[in-house]
């Protein structure tokens, strides 16, 4: 029976399966590994592009995660992937922090002059 507005029913996409959700986590992990490689190569433009990619993937992941249940095995895999992502992130931060400290030292004289 057609809806009262005369328009055909729009089929809602089926929620992603656990394997699809895990694939999204793996895509984020892959992008974070690539960010780490780019950071070690001092390719900061690539790091920035990959950071944007990760951000977009995370938005997609959050939407899918709201409607997807993971099995116990998938939960374990998810945790493994999250640990890898965190390790990659820590590696990128290790590469950027010396640069940030150097920038901070460069800006300190300017801050002191403004206060005087």
C-alpha cells in the first residue's frame, strides 16, 4: 500500500554489519599509519591531508557505530585497531612536539615584548 502522500516508500539502507564497521576502523588505522610515515618524512602537507581524511572517516564511523553491534571477536579486533591508532598518533605527536617547542621558544620573545 503506498504512503498517504502518494510517494513510493524509500528504502532505508540496512545498518552496516560488524565486518563493515571493523573495515572502517581499519581504514582509519591505515590512514594513521600513513600519517606516521609522512611525519617521519617531514611531509607535513601530507600529514595534514591525512588528518583531514581521518576526520572524515571518523564522522562516517560514528554514524555507523550508532546502529551496529559487534560480536565479542569484533570487539576484540576493534580494541586492537584502536591501540594501533593510538600508537600511530603518539608517534606523530613525538615528531611534532619538538617542532612545537621550537615554535613556542620563537614566540616567547614576542610575547615578552607585548607585555612590556
